[in-house]
């Protein structure tokens, strides 16, 4: 029986983990998975040793607050896997957490795979030595990462992104609007302030104020806000009731993709949502706001060395989605950028065409390729027999 350790720290990792688990089990039906996962991985049969929510922390300062607990959890996982070694360990994203765990397991002779390359090409490039010491194989989801990793002697396989496989090239805006009850609205704008409570608290008031300014220009606009769980919904509702209780808005439980498909334009926090908006061919405006101390540290020590924060812009290699970072993310600036998109159908069409090209590049049947790479690493290419 094949035994696999696997750790994902947040919803995007849960999606990746569930895909590779499904593909591995299609070849090895008796494969056993344990570690840390979210609802998608649990549905695929992962035995979780720790709640994923306890690991979902973002930002330098935010991590420092939770560091003792995070270190304790990592030690617990390390001891578990050393006492009961898996045939292979897969760490999904979250490099500051997973690379340390992978290093300890690799030293003990357990093959290690890291799924989603750390952004060493963007910031803290010195980490590449740590990566080389930690992983037997890196699975890259973006094509521009492989050259950098190969140059630094990190074994890497480009597998594409499962979202590009999962999301169809075409989508039906009218059907999504009907499903969400906004079929009669001439203008629909999606607001995605984030999937974590911290992001909701950092950006929601600004997004709502931007929405109020947009209504002054488009009185018939309606807003859709997808919220991933009860905690984020409660946090957003409290801010909405404080800032603009009469805003013409529909709060939607989950269904972020349907919300974006239904929208003319999207206002989103930076993160996986920008990639989803790209794959859904939706023009977007992106806001990014960190804890002030985290942002100061990043700027002061020149830790980030990329021209854009949104993955959609990094993939396109141009600022198709206007970005507003930290203090630049004002209600006025966001409303102006949204207005420019609403008033420029030719520009939006050009953006959609470029996003379609990028979508095709990322379509690689990635979960299958990732599973095959993992099984090849440990000499289990074929089905048991």
C-alpha cells in the first residue's frame, strides 16, 4: 500500500492537493494520504492531523504573532512522519512552513516533493539553496519559473495549473446572472476583498467606499460579493453595516467563479482570485494591502523584485489589470479604474483575448502530470499489479 504525507495550508493548496490525490488514487486505489488538508482534500480521503485553518496565516508580522503555534505544529508533523515514514511527502505551497518540514524529512531519507514553486524569482532569491536542500522534485505551475530553478540546479517539472484545466475556455455570463438573481441589472461589479478574515478587514471598507463612488456615476450598478465561509461573511457584513448598509449588493456564499462570470468587471484583492479572473476572461482592478510594518520591511529591504503583484499581470508580462498597493488603494482610485474599464469595451475585449491565450498556455492536465511526476520519483509509474 502506497502511503503519502501531504500538507496544504490554505484553500488554493487544498485544490491542488485534492487534484493530485485523485490522480494518484486512480493509479493506486489503495493509496493512503495523511497530513493537513481542507475540505476538498478531506473529501478525497486525506486523514488530517491538524486543522488547515490553524496554518493559514499571511504576512511577516501576522506570522510572527502565530510563530510559536506554527513551529509547534511543524514539529508535531515532523515527528509523526519520522516515526511513521510515508513513501513520499508532498508539501503544497506555504514554503516558509513546508520547506523546513521537507528538509527534515529528506535528511531522514523520505523523498520530498514541493508543489508550487516558491517565488524565489521574485523575492528572497537566497532561499534557492534551502529549496535545493529540501526537495527531491519541484512541481512548477507557471512556465516562467522553470528556467530559474534549472539554472540553480533544482529538479523541476512544469505541470501547468489545475484551475486552467478545470475552468472552461468559454463561460456564460447570462446564465450566471440568472442563477445569482441579477439578470435584469445593466451593470454588475464583483467585489472580492479576500478569502481570509484579515484580508476582509484590511480591504472591505475601501472596496465598499469605492462602490459608493461608482454608484454616483452608474446609479443602476449592482454589486456581488462572494464569501468563502461564515467567518468571512460575518466580518464583511459588520463592515458593510457600518459603511453602507443600503449598498445595492448581494452577498453570495462561495460561488466566487459564478460571481466573476456574472460581472462586467472585478475588483479583487491580490491572490489566487486574480488568476481565476484571468481564466474566466474578466477584466479586473487589483488592490493589495499588507500590515504597515510588513509593508515597511518589504520596501526597506527591497525584498520584492517583480514589477507586478497580481499573478494575472506577471503571466501577461504587462499591467492589464491596474494595481493599487497599500496607500494607493483609495476608494477614489479604485472607482476611477473600474469606471475606465466599464467605459472601454474595446480595451476589455483586448484584455479578454490576451487572457484566453494565457489560459491555453496553462492548460496542461496538471493534476495528472503532477501525480505522474510524484509516482515516477518513487518508482511507482504504473498501477499496482
